[in-house]
C-alpha cells in the first residue's frame, strides 16, 4: 500500500542520512521483514512497518479509551509473528503508525536511536533539524499515502 511504502522509504532514507546501513525486504524463516538495520547498537535488527486505522472494528473499543491502543495491539501482533522466526539475539522493531499520525513506542525508540547515531557520527550541530525533518517527513509520507488511498477510493466510487 502507498502509506506503507512511503513510511518504509522515509525510514530507510533517514537511517542512511545518520550513517546506518539498511536493506529492504529481507527474508526470515517463514516470511520477510520490511527493513534490516545494521550497526544499530552494534547489532542487526529487523523492522516491519504497519499502518493501523484506530477506527477499524478490531481496534475501535480500545481506541475509544486510549490514544495509541491500535498501534500497541499491532506491535504485540508483530512480536508474536516475527520473534519466534528470528535467530537468537536479533531484535524485531515493529514500526507502527496509526492512520491519524500516532507513532508507536518501538518506532519512537528507533527514531531516538537513529538520531543518537546521527549525533555520534555527524555531531550535534544539526541534530535538532535532523529529528524535526525525520518526524515531518514521516508524517507527510503517511498523509500523502492517506490522500492516495482516498483518491483511489473516490475514483472507484465514481
């Protein structure tokens, strides 16, 4: 889907800007992950992107109670699916955003790790602008994808 691809590409671009190597769509036992991060805390981590809609029937009850509940539910599901498939010592980072813009805790932790890597390798001079631009570009990627989904739906309805 458009949102998924845009968020994945934005994440990969900013990892590269921070000096991290990544590869997209790596196979793991029984499936694939969207992105592999190399040298994130001197290790290999896999990430898998999901965009959830908190008003979907399966998330609606929780979303009415607490912001981010759809993202947390999807994080847990990703861990259940991928953790048994990964070799010991390899971390899965669920990269979940809700369609209205909420960013899950694991994704926010990744943003912080990438920003820390940027600071170590590039210095503190542009750290704030790096963080702001990363978050802005993620948000714009999500909303562009939302707009594309809306436009496609409208075209089908006509």
